[in-house]
């Protein structure tokens, strides 16, 4: 079966599922997206791996696994989302140690959090993307943005008749703060291990620097 490489498009809060987040994967050579609902902890872990400037004072679970793997010369080579059953994605982590390859079953959110830390590619099978891949629907205000802008706000994900709404204003409470105040709040959030707030603050700081 043919493998399709994916990249992370973004993470957004799902208003329809309390405490859940939507992780959006995009095929590298195409326009289809693969939306995966993940938990708050995994969303924070993935967001921190994406935001290189946020450094937790203590290692998170996925960071601990990375440190453990590095100590024992275990390398994550790639992650494959290999099965979709009743709306649940199943993934495998392909590892290597002493030139011996092992395949480890994992939740997709954990597998992706680790792939980011090892700079490992993420794949799925073409059959899964054909079944679950979608084209995102954007609001009219987003059409005015420049083509190729990765910060496009997703209003809805349409899949098999279901609508999952995405929160587009997660950093809104911080728009009134100055850049200096944002940096102070970011330091407090990281020190307090509130990584969801830290990610929102980081987003607002990034917007000011453009």
C-alpha cells in the first residue's frame, strides 16, 4: 500500500467536545487534511514541541521518553498512522537500536508528539487518506489572506456530515497587553506549567513580530 507523508497544519480547540482539541494534519503533496481529535495534555505536548521557544522547567512525559531513548541509543525513524476503525486512528512508531528495527503500537497523539521530538516523518496510507481526508471550509475573511499563509483560521471541519467547530480566538484575551507584558505572562505560564496558556501567549507574541 502507498504511503502519504503528512505535516502538522495546526491545533485548535474543539467547541463541540469538552476538553478536546483538533490536530490537523496536511498531506505534503496535496490539499487534503486529516483531522484527529486529541486530549488536552497531548495537545499541550505537541504545541510545546512545535514552539521551540517554550522550554518547560521540568521534562514532560514525551520529553522524558526522548531523554530515555537518547540515553539508550534508541531512535524513532518514522510514525505511520496505519488503521482507522470507528473513527479511531491507530499508529505505529518505527524505532531502531543497534541497526535492529522494532515496531511499537501507540496512540496517534503520543506517536506524533514523539515524532516531533525526534524530527521523524509522519505517514499514513493512501487508503486512510482517501477515506478520512477532507478539504477544509474557510470563512470569507480568510479568503483575503495571502495564499500559503499557514496561520489561516479554520472555521469548520466537514467530514461525513459532522461539523466540528474550531475556536479562532484563543489568544483574544491577550490582545490588550503590551509586548513586554506578554513576555512576562509567558514566563509565568511556563514557570507554572500552564502550557496551554503559554502556547496562546506565544501565538500572540508571534503575531506582533510579523
